[in-house]
């Protein structure tokens, strides 16, 4: 077949065929990656970081194209801000890749080992999941962050970014691939889906057996689509409807400080508090409500919460199930721990929920009975983050129940195999 | 509403409505179960075992009904054997429930703990998955086995057995529920789907958010349907195409003993060897092939395998991807470890694969590079079993990559939550 014929074929290939070809190449690269020593994988990430720094002119020029197109297409200021790169942001992206290179390799870790009476030696050993698909929106840093975490844990990755960031993503991906190849690792371990055809996302979601796991990174509509359509396992969270419960035995000053931080430090992150539950017996309620209002937060409360301060608006029934991602907070007064637990069981999105209390028994009941990925005592829900948890970085936060929960980092990108060493044993 | 009206409603409820009602009741029971002390869960299983023993007359009478119906409907001898209970088999079922009661409770185990520089104390603690759905065929023992494993690990379970075993399953379930309730645990933690309408299985598979995990137990067509249709995560294996590779440095006597055991001990289990790979440099090939043929195994080989013994038939291209579950074995001669690894990568179902060798470096390469749930050196693949692995029992063997791989027992029926204990920390 001539080169022209190949090019024509490829240009007319269906999204399914494109994804299948990329996935097979990615799986082959992953098998090669699995045989490389840890030092080579770390070196590949350091080389990728260096290549990102060296490619600053190309990457910023590509980003300028995306910004210009975004402005022409009427993207909002917030979207343009997520899309925009500058020398400091690009240096931050390269630094983050280098930091991931320095994290310990989870592959090969022995989870547990047993010696059977018949002499068989059994070990569960961490291995990469395989090929990870990342579906994301306008943040070009995801291209580098996700690639670094996948490669560090021995996985290949198939990246599908948003069309707004297409030039930035291509430039970042090209730099990463140059660095990886220069270190002697397979460049196809990190691939970017070349087509912006939306059907390519559908093909990724349907690629059971070819892609081992999908991680969506972006807004709620993206995550909802991925969760609804995927035949491949998905690691994600849809909502972060996080609660803080100020128990009767909460220290008033601590309660105020935690409530303010949980809501107002950054209102747009998934770990931000969205509902405040105040025990009717908590003595500092008026102070906490006043401090939140004074900090510029809109409060929507039930009848008893409204009685605390005339500025509290009336909550509608939907408020208890709303993730505002803004300086808005729903506030309910509850009569005791059981009522707080029942409210959380009914309305939490199983992301992060916290209690503030000086009562150890109440704290333990809350930790045990609230069925969320992260449960906290006397701390701000804004700590719900892989970096804050000491994981080095995170590919995302998962609120599903299987495989990995809460912040997902390198370990969540691995699975395990059983290694059995015998000396000729046969089963009786 | 009158009792008659309720009964009418219930009789005309859609399979989806029936499953939703059962799932909600199961989830409520699971929350209650989660608050019970370990001793109560263990006592509930011991009481369930006692209730099974006490109900022997009813259970055997119900089973006789199923056997009579099965004979009238022309079930095969093998199917009737799987269905049939007698006093010894029923005693074995009760004993198995009692054994699960004695296994350590995984719930509450601390997977790891870290102390952050800011003083936050982080622990990952095992918690139940939630509500497990079991879809199975004609073996009534699954009703008790699966219920015991789920309850021991703090999960509620929704059981959907085959219509051939409907009376047996109802009688076993009734005894279990009596025992569980007598011990003060919620009987609705173990529920049997009351309708044999096949649409109820579809409703279970679609019940994402209501059922947390589905475990199919049965033949390949059942597992294939569950894997194809489920929107709920599935833990299962479709095939057990297990390989044994006799390396050039294998001890001939050990190789013969392992090959015979891996194939012929029991040919119908998923850990039975289905393909034998013999290194062209292995000196004992003729002996191994002769021993397998003499033991009554049909061999289907490539050209070089056929040259070892005139009784070896010609393998077709399909033989390398066939799980016989019978006294039939495909045999290929390979030139070295790399060719063996390539054959396994192309044809293994990722269940269990083994090498026989005296060469430690070859063994390690095999253990590291074969990407199956279980990899073995110098042992029979028939050891692929939760009991043999020291897990006490198993709910099944999984060949998927996420959550749990290989034999799945109590730990595989748990997930974890992050518990964060602070002293007033807020995020800077």
C-alpha cells in the first residue's frame, strides 16, 4: 500500500477504528513499559519535564492560538482562565511532572505474603492497571499531570482533551513524547487522540477490553455523560455535596474557623462545604452564621437557621441537594447526632463530610456511620485532596465504592496479581 | 390500603419495582448490620447454620420437588447432580456457613495510617461494599455460601438463583433468615428475589446506585450475559484458559506430575490446565505426553507435538482459545521462554498460568511478565482456589483488572473509607 493510500485510509477511519488502533499501540507500549526498570520510568518523566521547559516557545504559541479561538468563540472569562498558559504556569506544569518522577514506584510492592502448610509461597504484588483513558476539558495541565501519574505507575494513557485546548494539548503532548523517547521509554505510552470528533469519546467509553479504566476530569456534565455511557470502569465523582456538622460539644472558636475555611477558602473546589448542619444545642450558632454572612457568603436556611440572623434566606427543598461551587451555603438546624447522620445519609454525595466536636464518642460514631469516601473530625473539608493526604498528586477523587475511594493517586492506578512459588506441589 | 390491595399490587409489580423495593430494604438492613458488633454477625451465621440443620426435613422435601420437576423437564444427569441435596451435602452447607462465621471480620481493619506535618491523622479503614447481587444457576449451596460471605463482611445480599432450584433456594433462604433474625441481626440483610421472571435479572444488572456489585456464579453463558448487560460493577471470570509451560530447565519428573495434576485431577474446574506449552529443549516431552495420553486425556497438538506420539491429534486454530473443561488438552511446542510468553499473552484468559522450571531467572521473568490474575512457578494450576490460598472461602475468581483479582473472599467484599482526625486544622 502506498503512503498516500495509508494517509487516505487514516483520514477516513471511523472514530472506533482510530481508538482501537491507538489502544492497541498503547497496550503494546504498556507491556514494554512494564519490563523497564523503575529508574528508566523516573528518568523518562524527568526528561519529559525538561522537554516541556525547552518547548516553552512552541507551547505558549500554541496556547495563544487556543486563547484567540476561545475569545472569538465567546468563551467565558473563567473558561479562558482555565485555558491560559504563561511562563509561570508552564514552569509549574513541568515541576509537577518532575515531582511525580520523585514519587515511589508502586509497581512491584508486595501487598501481603503467606506461606501455606503445603509449602506454597503466595504473594500479592502490585502491577499497573494497563491502559488508562483520560477524558478532560479545557485545562491543558491535565495533559501533563495525567500522563506523569500514569507513566509513573507503569500504565499507558490515552488522552482526550477538550477542543478549546487542542493546540496547547498537541504541543504539550509532543514535548512529553520527545522526553519519554529520549530516555529510552516507549513514546506511545502517552498518546493524544488526534481527532476532535466527539464520537471518539464514545468509542473510548465503549472500548471494554481495550481500555482498562476511564478517568473523566471536568465539569458535572462531562462526568455524568461518562458515567452514563461507559462500558469501561470509571473512576470519578459527580458531585461534592460536602457537609460540616457542628455538634453540641463543638468548641465555638474552632467551629467558626473550620466552617469559614470549609466554605470560603475556595468555593469552587469539590471539597468545599455546601451544607452546614448546626446542632440546636451548639452554643456558638449565631456567631458562626454571622461570620459566614460577614465574609460575603449567601446563606439559605431552614426556619430555625433563619431565626439566627435576618440575613439568612429561605432554603428550598432543592438546596439540600445542590453543589453550589460558589459563595452560597445551605444551613439546617438539627436535633442531635442521629438527625445529623440521617440528613447526611439522605443528601451527601459520599465525597467528604465532617463533624466538629469535643466529644470523642460522637466523633467515632460519625467516622464509622457516615458512609462517605472521606470522613473528618475537627478539620476543614477543603483538605480533601491527594496532595494534602500525602499522596504526592492525584488523578482525581472517586466517590464510587469499588477499587479506589477518595483521592486517587499512584496506588489507585495499580491492581495486583497473585504470584505463587512452589517446589513441585500438586493438589491432592 | 387493605391487605388484599397490597397483595394485588405486589403481584402485579414490575420486575424493576420488585428489585428496587428489595434493594432499598437490603440497603437499610446493611446500614443496621454495619452498626452491629462483630460478635453479633458471627453469632448470626452460627444461628443460620443451626437453622439449616434444624430445617433438614423441609429443605430436603423442597429439593425433592425441584429434582422431580427437573427430571420431568429433562435436565441432564450433571445438572440434576448439581441440584441434588442429601443429608451429607446439607450438613456440608451448614458446616461451610459455620466456618465463615469463624473467619476474621475484615471490617474496621486499618489498611494504612499516616500522620501529616499539620497534625492531621489519616487512616484508610475497611468498610463493606454495601449491597451485593448474586446471580446463579442450579447449585442451591450458593444460596448459603454467598449469604454467609456477604454477611460476614457486613454486606447485604440479594440472591437470584436458577428456576430449577427455586424450592430448594426458598427453603434454604427461609432457614437462614430465621437464624439471622434469632441472633438479633436484620433478616433482610439476606434476601431472595421472589420472582423467577427473567426480567428480574435484567433489573438487577441495571440497578446502578441500588446494587453496588454483582457476582455471577454459573456457566459461561450466564457470566457473558451479566458482563454484557450490567451497569453495576461485576466481579467474575468468563473463561479459565490456563497454561502450563514446561521450560527447558524443568525437572522431568516434576513436570510430568504437575502436568497430570493440572489437567486430570478435576477437568471441569476453572483452574484446570487447558493448554500445555512444551519447550523444544525440554528433555522429558515424550514422557509427559505419553503419561497424559495413558491417563485418558485426548491431546490436540501442533506438528511438533504430534511428532512426539502418534496418538496426538491435530489441533485446529480454535483449540488455542478453547476452555474444554474436559479430558482434552491442546499442546504446542515452543522455542524458548519468549515464545511461551507470546503464546500466553495471545491466548490466556488471564486466570491462572504456570511455568515449571529449575531456572530462577526464567521463573521470575514468567512471574513478572505474564499478566494474569494468578501466576505460578512449579505448582499445579488446580491450586487456583480461595480455600487453597488460605482465604477460608471464596465468592468467586475474578479476571477483571479492578478492585479484586484472582480468588475473591471477604476482603474483596470490602472497600475502604478515609478517616481524618484533626484538632481544628484549616487549609491555608
